[in-house]
C-alpha cells in the first residue's frame, strides 16, 4: 500500500515545478474570464463613446449619399471619398478597439500573470497522436468542458431571453414610434439585453476561475518520490555532500600539517593533545594556533615537529586550553597571554642555547592557565572533524571576503 502511495500524485507542486511549468507556458487560464472582459470592454466602449460614434457614422452617411454632379465621373474624387469614409469609420471604432485590446491583455494576468514564451509554439508530434487525443476526449476534462459550455449557454442565453421577454411590449411599440425615437429606444433595449447577457457570463466566469485554478494545481501535482528527488537535486545528494565534505577535511588537514614546520613551538599533553603556535613579532599582535589535533593527528604533528626541529613542550593544561578555546589560524585569548609568554621565552632561551651554548634552560612549569579554560579530554574523531571543519569554514569566509 505504501509503494502505491509513492506513485500517486498527492503532493502539491513545489516552487521549482511551478517555475518549470511556467517556462513551458503552463499557467492557469480562464476563457470565460477573458470573454467576459472582452465583451464588457466592448459594451462599455460603445456605451461611453455612443455620441462620438454617432457623429462619425452620420458624417460617413452624409458624405456617401451627397450627390455632386461635378464629381460623379471623377475617379480621383471617388478615391478621396473612400479614404475619408475609411478614416471616419476608423475614428468611430478605434476607442472601442483600444479598450477591448487592453482587456484582452489584462484579463489573462488575473490568474497566471504576464507570460511571454515560445515553447508552446514548438513542434511537438505528440499532440498529433490520435491515442492521446482520444484519451483527452474521454478524460474528465471533456465532460467538464462540455458542462461548462452548456452552463454558459443556459445562463447567458436565459438571462438575455428573459430580458427580451420582459421588454416585449416595448419592442413591439417601436413599430409605431417615429424613426429617430425608435432608433434611440432600440439601442437602449440592445444595450440592456447585452448587459444582462454579460452579467450571465460573469456568473459563469466566477464558477470557471476557481475550477481552472484547481485543475491547474491538480495537473501539476507530484508524487512523494518526485518531491524527494527534487529536494535531492536542489539540496544535493547527502552521500555526495558527505564525500565532498570528507575531501575538504582531508585537504584542510594537509594544509594544516604544512604549517607545522613553520611553527615556533608545539605544546603537547604529552600524547593526547598537540597544538602548534607561531608568533611573528611586529606582524601579528599575539601568537596564533597554526595546527592542532588529538591522538593520531597529534602524533603526526609531533612527528613533523621532530623532523623539522620544532621545540616541543609538555604542558597538559595549556595544551588542552589552547585546543579547546582557540580556532585554527586564530590568535590566543588574553587569558592565556601570560602562559604562552613563558613558553615563548623558553623557546628563545632554548634557541640561544643551541646557537651559543651555555646552560640549557629548564622547561617552564606552573604555567598560569585559568581552570575554566581547561576542559579535559575529547574523542579523537570528534576533535579531528571539528578542527578540519573550522579550517574549511575559515577558508570559505576568506574566499567570500576576497570575492
């Protein structure tokens, strides 16, 4: 049962799926809403511009039925008259055309917003597949569209028919009225009937818009497996991310080990911890930690230190405090200045002993290490991973600042 549910499209579309569908031209659209907007704009344009339209039409009729004997056989004047009539007709209908064009552009944005794409125009032989066409005909979409068409016919035709029936006496009275008065009343009846028909189309549109939004969302639904796959693609495969992170840690440890030969001193636990310190007078305000580790990593630091003659000092509290409280490539805190200063003084004395001879300096003892900074032991794996992660984060921060 759980395997079947994984292949059922029960999940809402993700933002990535919606964006992809939009790029392919798949957005919610309502034909009834567009029809309502166009007819409403047309009726409003005709009603509001009735005086201007009437003036232009009278001008066309006046010029067409005016007889001038001098121009009857002049073809040039006939072309001028035709051009003038065309101009008057264009001026009469242009405001209405402009309003309907504006409605045609704005109405679709009510659901799916602006969308300019050529992908729906691309050649797709799958649309010519008769099997797919039959599938669409006998799918749920076909009966719904048929029902919507019937509903539109009944509602729009019914409201228009009821309006005509209620004004049947006024329609019959037009035969007994003078021409100009009859024309005015006829236009009033036509506008009223069209307005009621458009009102019926508005009712159909209010039913079609929610259905189109629901149908579009249902069409883009995803299975649970598709959602999981998309999350993996967007966030990255956890296994691949783990491998990348492991490779980054290995590279960070190699870079850290390259700094050990350059260190001034290595403070040890003596076997569990190892922290390498470096101080360049005049360049950095305080000594900084260039390498640190526990167990196997600490052993490797000590080994590199012996190979490169880096002084090593057994100072367990200081080694633990440096390891726990100072990140890689960071300066030591003020609370450890006194202890580290004693260690560096010992390093300089040891260097002078090796160069000039004399009495070998004693290893410093009783270093001033605050107890709150000495946090004890940690596991090898956790400590090694934390140190490498800190170095990786430090590299990322440096790269971001440089960019």
